[in-house]
């Protein structure tokens, strides 16, 4: 069984290589030039051109070229994508898979309904179950059930990229920038990003972040950040204090996520502990 995901799933590069995770890069457009996320663009270049940068949809030809060699070498393929409410990636995969006769009954496509580190943790769990020898139907059922327990809380310090993303009106976006609005972002059960926690200073934003995480049933968790290693290290200390455990990994977020969350953002992604009857 092969595990396929998109580059928005934030995982350490060494994990991706060691466990043979197939990660298709999202297209990042900068001044009319297309770059492959996590392959052809780095955070430094993106920061210099962030105002004119945007993501661009994968096309079916790209997905076909990516999937066909995998289908030639694996009996079954699991595809875990970023939330369909945040990106057209899931829809493009669905279209591409429908056009491939060799994919019939061999590919399971799952909308994770999350992004970034939460998507990465789901991929990590899928890899663990595959390597444990779980049969394909049971694997699909397990991942469809587990996605409801994948959570992420993002601390945003620079509202500019979000305000310019088109998700709010230009007038409201300009006002948020002027007010130095620093929100927390979470994802609702349908896979939509939502604002949680109002702050107009870095200190208040940090307090909101820790408060939002305190008392949560945190299982395995990861810390992801946008060129903010010091904030990530401080968050690791807080989470270790709250949970008694270190994160399973800490890593940089993808360029596609930076375009929305902005430089300096940090996040805790986690899988909720299963409740027992």
C-alpha cells in the first residue's frame, strides 16, 4: 500500500524519505512563474515576494504523471489531501482518479478536513498502520474515523497575508492590518478555517494560544512554524509542561500555508486521545 499526500501536509523531510511517503507539490505562483512547494521555492524567497505570491491548482495531467508510476509499483494507494474547504486539491484528485482506468478499486481518496501539521499527523498515522500490516479496507475505515480527532491551533502574528488572500473583503482586510489583529486560527469539523481568540499584541496572542490548548485531550502532537524557531522552541516547552511529553516532531510549514498564516506563525497540531466508554 502506498501513502500519497500533498505538500501542505507538514512532515519532517526525513520522515517522508524514510517511510516512502509520496508527496505531490502544490503550485506556488510568484510574478507569473510557477514554483513547486517544498521543491523549488524556499521561505526566504517567498518572504521577499509574498505580496505577489499565490497558490495555483494542480491540474489533472500533473496528478496523472504523479500517480501512474505509483500504481505501477503498488497494489493499493491511499491519498490523503488537505481539506476540500480550503483547496481544490481533493476535487482535482477525484477528477484525475476517475480518468485513470488502472485506478479503479485500487485508490482510496480521503479528504482529511484539516491542513498543515494536523494533515501531517494523519499521514504519519496512516504510514504506521500500513507498516503494521493493516488490510486496505480496515486502513481506509481507520483513517476516515481518525480524521475527526485531528486538530490544529495556529498563532498568527502577521494578518497581512490572510487579509490579502481574498477570504475577507479588501476593506475589512485593510482594517485588520491597521489594527494589528493577531488571531488564533482553528479548523471546524467541516474543514473550514475559523478565527478563535482576539488579540492585538504578541503577548495576548500567546496567552490565548496556551489557554486554547490547556486541558485538551492531546495525544501525539507536532509543532510547526513559519521561520519562527524561537517561538516554536518556547511552544515546545509549554506543551511539554502541559502534556508531560515532547512533540513527535517540529518542522517548518509549507510555503502554501505561509501564504495564508504569514511569517512568524506557529501552531500545535494534535490527534485527540480516544475516549473510552
